[in-house]
């Protein structure tokens, strides 16, 4: 398993496609907590469950003012279809070209497999990582850790 | 090890004696096919253990994935308010392929519950808050999908065939 960035580390910035003609950068979200959820692949079964769960918990994340971003090496058209079919109400970022560049910066890239770890980061409103967790690839990490980390963020 | 954070209370839907040595809690979704598969297995497990086992069902509908799950859960809660939770629960799983408003009304009628009243309850989302409370309690306990079982407060990870559940329950009762 990779050595993911830990608490206290400044979150590396990025600007990635969320739609075919739109990019989103971490800097744009400064002032709000951000949940970054790296996951291996759009259509793999565990990912589907994990993203479906986050979709349902989204309103709890919002209570903390937090934005959730899903991120994988899948391309923007793949994300688009995945989000549509699963009715996902949060952005999916394409870490597609150069492949996995952002995941590598977070220590969340599986070099042998060529896709992201199932890694979670909670970033505070000033852009510092406050909590991170890397789950075994086949295990859905759930939302409890994220909620707890959001509750523990300094107000 | 994920632990059940919300203790069993009289507000839960409970089958069995509260003094039973083993307590099985399921977080389920009425439209989830895996929960549908688990339904008869749980019945067999209950028969197998008899008075040694208490069973609790809590709601964990994934609404975006299963558009009929929330309505079904609300119908079960409506039935619960009239003392008929388990009949509705069983009816929903036994007719899972036909889930939808028509089935909810038909089941209500079969249980001699007021059809206009259940219609109102569903329209007004009367039981939505209770279901959401179940759901969030599940999230905090490490329920990541359905069905998720807890045996004496510990999450049961892995398969949930009859033999798996029996073995896990035996182990918890030692």
C-alpha cells in the first residue's frame, strides 16, 4: 500500500477536468473543507457502492460546509456516464493526463496497477490535510471516518 | 473492527426476547437484491436458533440507486405505527420484484390498514426522518452497503449464507 500524505501536510493543488469543457481546481474551494476521495475505477463493484454511499451521505457533508470530490484515472466521458447512471450529485475529477499525476502527488497511486488507491483526504478550509486514510483496494472504507474528521476540524 | 454505535432500544423493530444471548441487527434496503437474498436466510437462522436469538431490522435505503427503497421503508414504518411492521416487512421482501406504490397500497389493504392513510403518510413523507436516523446511525457504525449485519454489536464481515451466519452466531454465543 502507498504512503499517502498525512495530517499537517499542505494539500497539493490541482486543476482537473470535471466535465469535457470545465476544470475544477482545489484552490477554487479554499475557504471550505474538501473531501478528496481517490478510488480505483468508475465501474468496479466496490467503487460503485462507495460512491453510492457518499451520494446518500452528501447532505451530512454539506452540514459541515464541505465539498466532496471523487477522483480516479478514468477519463471525463467515462465519469460523465458513471455519474449519470448512478445519479451522483458530486463532481468526479479525471486524473487522466498525465495519468495519475495528482494521485502520485498525494501518494495515492498504485504504480503496478496503474490506478489510484482507495484513499480519503479531509482538507481544511485553508488547504491543509487534516485526516487521511488508505483502505485496502477491495474494502469500502465507508463514511464514518470522514464524518468524524469533519467534526474534529477547528471551526 | 466496526462496532454498532446505536444500541437496540424499544423503538427498534425487534423479533425475539430481549434477554436472548445473541442479538442480530440487520441494516437493509427493501429494493436491494442482496437483502432480498438474505431475507429467507435470516428466517432460517431465526428458526434455527429459536429463543437464543433476537433480530432487529433497521433501514438503510440507497435512494438514488433504488428509487423504490425509500417508499417501501416508509410503508413499513407506517405499518409499524399500527403494530404490523413485520407483516409489511415480509410482504415487501416476498414481493420485491413488484416493488412500487401499487404494491405498498395492496399490502396495506391485505393487512387491513387504511389505504388513504398510508397514501397520506407516503405523500407527506411522515416517516422519512426516522428512516434517515436509522441510515445515519448505520453510517456511523460502519454500514457501507446492504445488507450489513451486526452480531452482538460487532459487524459481520464476509459472506452471509445460512452456514456463515450460523457459524458467526455460534462463535458470538460461546
